[in-house]
C-alpha cells in the first residue's frame, strides 16, 4: 500500500513535469512561429536610393548628348535609373573597331574627380554582366521576372563605366584583330583617349577593376 502510493505519487510528479516541459515547448514554438510570420509579412527595408539627374550634370554637354540614356525609359526597367550614357567610341588608328560603354555618373554629391573602370573577364566577356547582375544600378538576377534597383550599386560611391572589350565582345563592333594582350591593351587605350576627351575626364583619378582575368 505504501509502495503503491509512492509509485502513484512518482507517476503524478513525472506527469506534471512532462506537462510543464510540454507547455514551455509549446510557448517557445508559438513565439518562433510569430517571429517567422512577422518576418515574412514585413516588406524588406531597403535603403533610400538617390537618383542622379542628367539635367545640369557636369557630364551632360554637346559632345555627350547623343550618348545620354533616358533613365526612366529603359525597356523592361520600371524605375528611373537616373543619369547614364551608353554607346560606342572608336579605338582609333586605321581600325573600324568601336568599344561599347555604359557610363554611370555617381550619385555621390561629393562629385569625386575619379572614375572606376569595370571589366568582366575573358578578355572577351560582356561587362554588362557586372552591370546587370553584380554591382550596377539595375539588377536582373537569373530566375526573376524583372530587374530591380540595386541600392548597393557602386555608382553611389563614384563614377563607374562598364566597357566591353576587345572588339567583337558584346556590343563592341568592328573587325576582330586582337591576337594577344598587347593588342587588347592597344585597343583599350585608343578607346580610352576618346572616352576621356568626350566626357571631359582629364585629370580624373582612374581606378581599374573587374573579375576573373579582366
Ligand atoms: C531640364 O532642362 C530643360 C531645358 O534644358 C528645362 O526646361 C527643364 O526644366 C530641366 N528640368 C529640370 C528638372 O531641371
Ligand atoms: C567637345 O569636344 C571638343 C573636341 O574634343 C572640345 O573642343 C569641346 O570643348 C567639347 N565641348 C564640351 C562642351 O565639352
């Protein structure tokens, strides 16, 4: 009899313990679920993105107007991407080659007197990959239906130009002649002279970067 009541007492105690554990487990679960639901329903908070106007820009002049891209009318892009310039400039010499560029003046109001050149690798890979999928203002990721604004675009820090090179790469057209790295460099320097003259970048600090074998 004593043994039996002791046993039933122990059983009751352990049942109580289980209930206590159960309820703590339940409340923890509920709290976790609530947190997950809150996270799912809140829209992601992105930093405010400055947009640079073409009007009044130091880069907008008689020589550059023909390259000006209307930032709020880029096909498939449903936001104003701001000031930019795209097109081709010759590599010079006796070549018919032209390199394609897309230049994004910085939204940084300090207006740093510098420009960053971005090259995707290869040589021979399209630098629009870097622009549209990596560090540019318009981000269109694989598996998504539409491009979105990239609040972390590098042009928020400094002036950035994406260049497709050598001739024959992407939208860079002309007779393909480059056979080695010296040829690629010569083409680039020919183009760069024209680019600096067109956009009045004399005296600007130049940074060159890219990915892979750029
Ligand atoms: C842009 O420039 C045009 C003419 O050059 C002017 O009429 C217009 O008001 C300007 N727009 C802005 C937003 O400054
Ligand atoms: C346009 O280019 C020409 C030739 O390089 C230059 O003399 C002129 O100053 C440029 N105009 C502007 C507004 O930058």
